[in-house]
């Protein structure tokens, strides 16, 4: 066991981990931040996406020790201090961009990374960016609409309604 | 102007707040003090005899509590099957034992052989690798027809063959159907496969067993769509634990799609093992493990023949299906290819004579059971494909051939020749709506434009029927169900008028916490925020059958409606007393009880308070309190229907398909929350597109699952699907439940695969490639090869 230290959602944290401990395991088991979900074991589903030093990362694909000293942001740190949803979270609720909620943390974190890179993405750009996030419930329709809305764009224009 | 509250409004989902902030409580988020972890050692061969299991090295490892094998389960039952099918000859299906851990033989890749319980998941996994299992591999049967051939290896040595049952429906019609087909003016024949799928809800299965010696109580936390069903099956048939000592909790569940209905070995294992090791025991499936242990879906091979008279009227239909059961009978597996499939073969049509033959077959593959739609997608796919082929052969428009043979609006209620009776529907209306949505009239111009770019454009239509709102208990009992299919609800009014609804339905994405309060709020005229839903815990809710078969609002919502009616009737008596009026004159609107024709009124909250503080109360006539329970057993299935249209462009050089549009015009009867209903359709259509274009649980001849991870099994991703057009304005309310609702959960997955395949076949024909059929998934290579085959 080795002690690893990092900043998670603005807080200094530490914990003992094995070399093989994944960042997702560290977040969930050591820190109790169970909002980060694990939906696969091949780095495909994206339910575990967090931000490490500002970049979207699949936390199941990084060892906890690799994140030593890093600044990590998870879904638990996205709402305001008063609990109010941020723009992306609010858009997901407004446009029904989630059903069972399991992929949602990763979707929200990926969407945040997308809008940081590309503040006004097209529908095609959103769909291509979400290549690494699988949702089984929504058919993506309302996720795309939510992200479009969160970016301040006209939503009905993207949906065939 | 859309409503802003109550039935028909689309309030935002209240459950979203916790899901969007990481505060959901999924089973894997639960950790119990002192818990140990289990890792299952699973078979890596499809079929073999277990000679020996040497767990000594594993047991000696530090941190290992115990290694379990079949020997530990000698006093325990196998996993029960919840449905017995009777075959064509009146005999019961063959029903092999399904042990918790493999007994003497392994029968599919993934069959659990041993289980290590240890202090950490890592130790459990490492120790499982240290177990030495000596297995003599046997030849595997994977292909269904090969499994039925004389001399084929038997999956279960104690059965007479690999045939589970040979089912005929309606058996008395067989000769008449044969005769009608022989004499028909035209017969269209199609052979097709309904590809095997893996449901893959994004949350893998998890189970935690906990046992209290102090109270002799067991608790199972599990990723289930129906905790009461699990309690009954596991308690009564596997472990012998009475209900009052067994609590099953299904907290937030990350999607189900059918695969979380069933009672699985891992649930029984953790419940059993927790008592043996005297520690809570937790199991969390990896996705790789889910692929070889979750029940799969579909996997039918069918020959269908549609007979028409000289005027293109459907006169008879005959199908011959082989349905894969896998290695064991999963909980509801036998019902899927029979009663959930054969009864739907009339579709939307007036075909008078129908005969369905289904041979269910054991193979050395993962068990197959219900997956979104369950039997109904298989029925719709073959029927809507053969109708399309018939239209092409006869040179008539596929929409018009359907319309000509539709059951007409004035023919409802309509008794089909396959046992079910449709209460309502208007197929002409959904078809017309769909035709407008896709601008069918101008399709030729669009096709010409594609052609100019070297692309082949096609349009495909499917018109589905579904039987859901499952189901009348007395009917399914006659058909072999070993369970009732009612639903329960308790409406518990609190002293100040807020309400908790305890429902046997379970939400794993469907949004019950939002929609169910809409109904109560509408009935009483109070704000939805005054109503909460409690579900997913057998210690809290009355015995209910859970959520599947698009039954939550149709059956569970009806139970809630009935319970709320009882509450309102009692509250009216209290209000009458308070206002010194006759009960018959009491009216309830907008949360106020009033006396008809007067200005007297009393608020909902005051009546509720009087019920719990009964100082001024008719105690001689009425008990205090305001809480009522109802069990609702439907008198019929509900029958949603709809027209699904897919427009594609095929690249003839590569076989790649581009979905240009996908539109769905559904009749769900009354709609409680349009936003949620549309979301259900979107998700269902995406799963149907996944089946039609991408997904395939492929086995090699040795029984190895080739597509056993998300690297190999192509889940639909955001760029694989278009934005969808959805419409639910055609509403013929259900006539036999109090809300007039039909259910919407499975429709998308039922209607979409044939629409997409029909579109691709249409595109190929228009491009001069007369391909009659391509089996799903329509990968570019399959489409390209089909094009080459007719060049």
C-alpha cells in the first residue's frame, strides 16, 4: 500500500492504495464519492469520466497513483455550494437527458469538457464527441438537446419534431 | 396550451436532482460495515464434465474466508422457472435443474463453478485464480438445429433430448392453415433470424447479502426490477426462508430492459453465504462477467409464410420458429417465444387463420429470456418483414397493403384468431400520421436526389402491435405462469395531507417518482410536491410484481388509482361529517371538499388532519386514519400500436447505411407525462436500431462468446442514431383500466428493427439490387455482400 494525495473537488484528500488501484476505485471506495460509476471494464462506456487537471479522463483507465498531486473534479463537485445545478446539469433535467441516471455523471463531465473546448458545437460535433459515453436509456436524443441548450443554442432546431 | 400539472403535463423529473449530482443510491454504492466480497470462478468452456475442484491453495490464502462449490448447496434448491409451457401433445416442457453453482457439469461459458468469499475483491479474485478445476471438455451444441439432430451432445444428460418443448398455437387451426396456404392465390415466404442480443443496462448487476443473527433476518440488496418476485422465488423455492425473515431491496437501479427481472444465482449465493460466513457478502459484476451471466435476449430462427387471396387479402399465416433457451431455463424464458410471441402474430391485421410452431432448444450458451419487448419484437419483425416482401412481390405499395388488411376502427373490440382480444386501436390513424411525418408523398424526389449522388435511398415502414400491461392473472395462470401479475399500491395520507404512495412497481429509469404523483395530484387537486413514491423495498411496499412488459402505469398506476379512490371515498365521508352534509353531496375539486349547491367547503388538509386527530369525527361509523391499499388485476392486456418509418441511404460501394430520419407515430392511449413517454420511445428506437444495425451476441462453434465486451459488442453510440421524430397524438384510450393508458416502454424496440431493415431492402431494390433479405445486424459487410450476391 502506498499513500496517494490529490485534490478532489477542491479538497485535499489522501488514501492508501495498491499499485493496481484504479482512480475510479479510489474515488468510490476510499473517498466514498460514488457518483462516479463503473459500467464496463474495457474503457468504453464513459460512466466513470472525471476531469483530471481540467481534462476529461476515464477514471477506470488511470491508476490512482498516476493522479497523485492532480486536481480532480467529479460529478459531486459540479453543483453550486448551495446545491443549485450548474448550467449543464440543469439542461439535462430541463430536456430529460437522463433516465436511469447511471451514465449521467460521465455524460455531464464529458459535456462539460466538450463545451470548454467547443462552446457552440453542432449536433454532429456533440454526437461525435460523445463517442466514448454509452447511454442505453435515452437514445441520445435528449442528451444532444440538453448539451445544445447548455451551450445557449436553439434546441428545437436540432430535433426532428 | 399544454397543461402545467397533473395528467398530461410534463413536469421535470424530481429524481434527476440526485442522479445529476452523484447522489443516487445504486446497489454498488451500498457498503455494509464488515462486508466481505465474492468472486465467482466461471467456466471458460461451453460444455464439460467437472472431474475435480481443488481449492486448497485458494483457501490457504490470507484474507480468504471460504471457497464455496456445489457441495455447499446440496440442501438448497435450484433456480426456479416461473413459467411452464405445455407442448403440442399436452406434455409439460422439459425442465432441467439450474443449480446455484455447477453440479458435475458446466453447460455454458460463464457457468459459475466455485465462489471465493474474501476480505477484499482483489483477494477474492486472486484466490479464484488459484483454484484448480479439472474439466473434461465435451463437444458443445450452439446451433439450434444441430442441437436437435439425432446423436447431438445433450446439454442435460437427464433429459431425453435438447428439445425443451414443441409448441403449436393454435393447434386446432393447423390443418385449416395448411389447407388455406396450399390453396392461396399467392404465398410469400421468408426465412430470417432474430439476432441474439445482450440487454446491457449501463449498471452491471450487483447483489449484497446481509444476515442478522440477532433477529434471524436476511436482507438482499439487488439490482432488480421486481424485488418482491425475487423474495418469493428465492425465499420459497431456493433457500427456504419465509418472507417475514427476508427483505429484498432494489434501490436506484441503472436500467433493466428485462434482464434484471430474473432471479439469478448470485442473489441466492450472497444471501446464503452471508449466513455461512456471518458477514455481509457483496458481489459486483464486471461488464465482462455481465456478458456471460446476464440472461441474453431474442435468438429466434423463423420461417414465415403469408398467404393472400387474389385481391391481396391476408388469408392465412404460418410460422415455424426455433427459439434458443440457452443452457438453463431462466425465470420467464419459456413464455417469451410462446405466449408473448404467438399471440401477437395477428399484428394489426384481419388474417383469419394463424398457426405458430415453436421449438425451444437447449444449447451450450448463456440462458435467454425477456429483453425489451420480449417475444413481441420477434413477432413484429417477422410479420412486418413478410408483409413488406409480399407488397414487393405483388407490386403494391407496402403502406396500402397494410391499410387494406388492417383491422378497421369500427371492428374493435377485435378477437384475433390467436387468443387475444384487442380492446381499442386506430391503425389507419397512426399510419396516416406517420405518412405525413415522413412526407411519404415526396419520397420519390428525395430518392432521385440521392441517386444523383450515387447513393441508394430507401424508406421502410413497420406497423406494430404490442400486448402489454402484463397481465390478467387468471389468464396467464391458465397459460402456465407460476405467478400472479397484479400490482399493488398503498396510498398513505399523512396527517397534514401530504401523501406517500407505496407501489409494487419499480422505477429503473422510467420516472415513476414524477409520473405517479401527477395522477394523485390530478385526482385530488393538490400540488404534485405533496406526493412521494416509495418503491423497491419489500419491507415497505405491499407485495407487487414489479416493472416489465410496459406494465407500470397500466397496472401499477391502476392499483394506485384504485387505492386513491378508496381514500377519496373515505375522505368524503369525513368531509360530510365536518360540514354536516350528506355524503352524496360532497364534491372534491382543487383540493377542496364542498357541498354541492352551497358555499360550504373544507380543505383536503383539514379533512386529513381530522382523520388523524379525530376529535370531531364519526368514530362510530368510521375508523380513524386515511390509508388504503388496492391490488389491481387487469382484465385484459393493453394494446399499444404504431407506425414506424425509417429512411436510409445506402452506399452501394461500401454497404454502409446512413439513417436519414426515424419517425414514430404511436397510440399509447392516454399519456400521463408526454416528456417521459417520448423519452421511452427514443430509447426503445435506439435499442431497435442497435439490434438492426450493430448488436450481435455471436458464438463460435465451440460456444465461446465472440462479442463479450463493449470492444466487440457494438452498442449504439450517439453518432450511430439520428434525432427522432415522435408523435403520440393518436390516442384510443384503453377501455379496461381506469386511466385509459396502454404503456410505452417497449414500443420503440418492437417497431424499429423491421422499419430499418425494410428501408434498406427498399433502397437496394430501388438501386437495382433485388436482395430479398439480410439478417440483422445489417453491418456494412453484410449489406455489401448481399449487393455482390445479386450483381
